[in-house]
C-alpha cells in the first residue's frame, strides 16, 4: 500500500536579515498507513520545520526551494488555501508541544470542539456535542459532559494535552502529527500520554508522526524512525534497524553515548561533543564531519550520498554502501 | 462573579468617598475663603454672614463634613447660590445632553476604530494598513477643539448642511440627532485613532499566539479564526479603554459643548466656575467623578464576563 504521507527531496530556507537559513536540505521520509513514525534529532535539526511543511503551517519567512510533499497521492505544496483547509483537521491534524497555550482561553472546550466539527453540515449541535463527549472520554477525561463547559485554564497541563489530542482526532484524520507532545509535561504525565497514543493507535485507523528528543519514547512507541541532523535526514529505518543496526556515526553516537539513559526515558538526547552547525552556510562535505569521530578526508570535501543498508534502512554516510 | 461584582462595587464606593473627601477639603482647607470665592471681594459683611449661615459654613469643619456626606447620600447636593434651585435638579437637566453626546461619540468611534484596527492587523503592511496608520495617528494628534471649530466652519457655516448650535428642539428626536452629528464627530475622531491603534496592536499580538496556529491546524475557516477567536481576545484591552474613555468624556466634552453652544455638564461646570457658583461646581464635579468610577467599574465587569481567566483570578 502506498504511504499516507511521503516527503521527497524537500529543501526549505528561512529568509532572515543575515541571509537565508538552509533549514531543510533534500529531506525524504515516508509515513506508512497505520504505523507510527518517529522523528528524532537535536534541537534545531529541523523536526518542527518538516512537519510544519507537511501541513503548510510554516512561518511567513519560509521559502520552499524544491521537493514535494505528497499526502494520499495529492501534492500538498501545490494546494490553494481552500484545499489546505480541507486537508487540515480532516485528513492531517497536529498536537503541539505546549498544551498550556494551544487552546483559546476565552471559549469553553465544548465550544471549541463543536467549532472544529463545522464541516459536519448534517449533524446537529447536540450530536456534535455528543461526539465531543465521546472523544473526551476516549482520551481519558472523566465527567466529560460537565467538563465541556469549562475553559482551558480549568484543566491541568496533562489534561490539556489530552484535550488537544481529542481535538486533533475529532474529524478522524488519517495522520496525526505530534510535535514533542510531552516535553512540557512531567514524567508521569508523559508516560500517560504515551500510553494514550499507543492505545489510540489501536482504536483509530490512522498513522502517527511523532517528534521527540527522547530516544526511549521513540523506541517505545514507534515502528519506524527518522534521525535528523542539521536539516538533513541522516538515517532512517525500522525501530529494530535503528536500535540494533545503527549505521550512521551520528545515530551510533546518540546510542553509544549512554545506552542506559535510553531505558530511563530521559527527556534530553545524550550529548555529543561539538555544536550543531550554523545553517546559514552549508558545509561542502558531510554536515556531521566536524563532530564525527570516524571522519576521513573525503568527508570534508564531498557531500555524503544516501546508502541503502537493508530494506527500508538508509543512511547518509561515505563509509556505507558504495565503498 | 457575584462576589467579584460586590467587591468591585465596594471599591468604587471607597473611591468615590475618597474623591468626595478630597473635593470637600479642597473647598474648605485650601487658602481662600469660600464666601469670598462665591460672593466676590466686594460683598458686604452682612451678605457674607447671611451666606455663611445659609450654606452651613458657620458650623465646625467636621460637622460640615458629615453633613456634606449625609446630604449627598440623600441626593441633596445643595442649592444654586443665585436661583436657590437644587443642584441635583440642575445637573439632571444637563446630564442627558452630555450622555447623548458621549454615547454618540464613543459609539461611532468604537465601531469604526475596531473595524479599522482589525482590518489593519489582518492585512498587515498592506497599503490599507499604512494608510489607516497615518490617518489614525493624525486623528489622535489633532486636538478636538480644532476639529470642533473646523467642522463647524465647514458643515454648518460654509455648506450649511448640518445644524451647529444648541441641542435641538426638546421632544424632536430627529432634530436632536442632527444636532448631535457635528459635536459627536468632533469629540469621537481622536478616539477612532486610539481604538484603531489599540485593536491593531492587540490583534497582531493575538494572531501570533499558539492557539491561533492550532485553530488553523484544525482547518477552521479564516473568518472563524479571526472574528470568533482572535478578536474575542484582542478586544479585551479596548473594553477597558472604552470604560475610561466614556468616563473621561463626561467632563471632557467641555470644548465641544462650548463651541457648539450645547447644554451639558462640561458647559455647566464652565459657566458655574465663571459665576463662582460653587455648590453647583462641587455637585457637578462629584457627579462626573462618580460616573467616571461607574464606567470604569462596568468596563472591569464586562472584561471579567468576557475573560474566564480574569474571573478565575478574582
Ligand atoms: N521562522 C524562522 N526563521 C528563521 N529561522 C528559523 C525559523 N524557524 C526555524 N528556524 C531555524 O530552522 C532550524 C530548524 O528549526 P526547527 O524548529 O525545525 O528545529 P527542531 O528540530 O524542531 O528543534 P526543537 O527540538 O528545538 O524544536 C533552526 O536552526 C531554527 O533556528
Ligand atoms: S560521511 Fe564521514 S563525516 Fe559524515 S558521518 Fe560518515 S564518516 Fe562521519
Ligand atoms: Mg521543534
């Protein structure tokens, strides 16, 4: 079956006063139907930018330089505002990082949840409310009938993230994108949200694209993993490929740094010596070369090509494949 | 909310009481004898004595203070020095004219200001936005008496399309409405500027909030996102501004009332200051202060009813 979302060779710049930031370069990834794909990478590696591009919710200064975003066989980058609106919420929806700011403070949760269903023209207000109640119950909010009449500030952070998930799932999208949905929560809440996402994956017919800093969460939740570094995808494959057969020196560094921390589900990625490069100037060779323990002379001169390691397992490194 | 309303009401009463005390002290403790102020320097000692007794000024100061409060509570603000008419009566004759003027001025300026501000924010940096930016700053900069004089000159004197003087025939609503047009235009113009600037700024801030991005991610219609969501939050500071603005204009309508020779509170205070009719001045200042406090209170209550976060923090 063809993937629900496929991003091919996507390159994107942010125009800034000092010059363009080359935030994404030739990014390709796929989200297969009914699976969970995780994107992992250090802060600034372009995770949020990729998913914003998938929904075309990009900042005003973003310029797409090339590539395509295909959702269900349709070209998202070529859509007009009307088509995008039909796509958002109904086919792809998003849960954001900070649950405390993602619902409008002056309207009740019930009102917001019925508003989202505005496209259900033949459904009465009472039925829309019932659907909202049911969705609230599914994400684990008790007394949903009463709580629908409350305003966002009357809920805790964990509950607000559950509500955000409920809102995102109201129109039964085929793809749910969650951008670090647990970063703002404490460890207990985080575990509950992850548990909820797993449960939902069983009951709702769709895929999840899950962005995280946290390798432990990725290992726990995902079927496939995409590792990003400095605006590029450096390695991707199944969870087993990535955790047992990591091929790219960056992925290996992430895993080797401190394997115990992965078990602990520590919120931060292990630290690798060196800094993420400045994306104003893209290096001539491999982007990871300045920090790579295995770099050779060639790495600084030629950009690394993508090598296929196994079925669906690819990495961008000179040491792999064609040697 | 009931609790808050009561507390807010209590606060308003305290503020008005303090204002009354200051007013009382200003009249009685500030250098200058109120009798001389009222009667002028050439009054005979007999006239002074009679006036003193009639106004209760021969009583000790703390008694006068208590009497002043007690009378005010009974709705007695004293008598006009010359006509002996009750001050409350005089004020209640003038107040409706000012109230109508202020309502008309704030009404049209709020409506236009909100529309302009909202539209400028939505079409940020467009020609329309830049153009309204210049116009609204201009509207703020021009003093309202200048607008009063010019609009009088253009529409009433040169074009002769609108009546200029007075408040219109009593009982004739159409005539009264026509007499409101020029003064409410002159008085409201600056407020269009203030309101448009404020709405634009808060709209831009709100449009950058995360919940607007989430609203878009649900595929909501742009008009829902802007008018049902963003504007509902962005309007809150404007409600507060309007409360203060209405209170302010109740006494600030003075210039428009003088230029257009309209009856009203501002005109009343002005006339009574000139004739040193201090009980009327005192009463009118008191009433406008109380109305100012009332407007600010209503604005706060409206704000609380619109913003659940404010309600929760009460
Ligand atoms: N609007 C913008 N203008 C300029 N640069 C931007 C903009 N948005 C993002 N960037 C830059 O693009 C790069 C990728 O940012 P992005 O937010 O996608 O990273 P991320 O992987 O999501 O990081 P984090 O884990 O911190 O959320 C960063 O270098 C960032 O500074
Ligand atoms: S191409 Fe060279 S520098 Fe880049 S990851 Fe591979 S070995 Fe390291
Ligand atoms: Mg991010």
